[in-house]
């Protein structure tokens, strides 16, 4: 029996930081210190016994740095929730989920100021959704998923992305395939029919390209960074994405389910001359 192929829009996956949300600074330390002060004030309001602020600040900062370095050495993602539980226990504070999440929200609240949405992004996403493009997010982040989802809700982005894969949930970071595969499976799409938009060649372009996805590098300022991992396309603003999609030749996408993980096409990157 003959089954006609169905033409449908390409799925599009996005990185979060410096792709959907542009970072306004590369130094988050002042914002982290502000978050530690908010967390200290929150605990004080709960009438819990606390050490002097200077000691509390040192305990939180030392614990965060230690957890970050340990995760990096193990090539894993930092588990911020577990770190907050350990901090709470070391200070004889409650360690239940509600208290830990409330504590983490105070720590993360100033960090939200680091991300800004460029003009026209909502209109672009409205257009992509109206055209039927399935959308998702694949992001390296140690911020617990509920806090990130709340942030996306506050900036009116959550509604566009039914699929959101965060490294804090997966346990590993891009460019590992384990970060991309859950998104592909959730969207029921093949990598060669999927676009990935990100800002880091060594993480986004490398990881998505190895699986065979069409890669789009977002470069906010200047030329693309020197890297052996070359994208298929380059844009400076997300508002260029609809035009890029119009230029990319559409393919007849078949309706059978996603390929098994073992059958994903791999693309090996070899050293190339710098751009």
C-alpha cells in the first residue's frame, strides 16, 4: 500500500543563555552576592538561627565553588538542589524541598537581571508557532527546572516551548548526545530534519552537528569565533531566523517514529582552517 509523504515544518531547538536570553554581563559574581543577601534575609524572616552574615556568605560561596569544581572534574552538571540541601544541613536549617526551593529562588532572583530578550523575539516565535514549527529548548544550566520555568514564564517565553531539556535534570552537559536525544524524542523528529540554534561552537554546534542536525550559530557581535566546529548557517539576531528558514530547502519529512538511538547519523569533525 502506498502512503504519501507529508510535508511539515522543521522542528527547531534553541539554546537558552545568549540565544533566547542575551546576557548583559560576563561577571555574575555581584548578582550572586546579592542573591546570598536575599537568602540570608529570607531565613532570618523564618526565625531560624543563623550565623553572622559574613560566615553565611562564606559557607554558601565556598559550597557553590566546591560543587562547581567537583562537577567539572567529573564532567557532570552541578546539582544545585543537592548543594542547597547540604548548605541547609550544615547550618542546621530545614532541608525539605519547599524550604530549599524557596532558598534557591532567592539566590537566583538577582541572576534574572543578567538575561535580556532582544526586540522582536516574541513576534518571531509567534510566527514560527503559527507556521507549525515544533519548538524546544536544550540548555546547560545548574539552576533547578522549576526556577527556570518560572523565569521563562515571567518573560513570556514558556508558552512557546513545550519541550525543555535542562542539564541539571539530565546530569550531563552539551555537547554530550544525552542532552539532545531527549528533545528529539519528545518532538518525535529525526536529527537531519531539525534545526539547532545556539551561540557556542564547542557546545551547541559540536553537539548538534555530530547528531546530524542543521546548525545555526547566533553571533551577537563581530565575526563568528574561531573554531573547528563550523555551523551550517550564521545569524546575528533571532529575527533573521524566519528568512533563513525560507532559504533552506524543505524536505518531505516522513511520519514514522524517530530512529532508534543506535541509528542516529554521526558527523565527525576534523581540524579545519580557522575562519
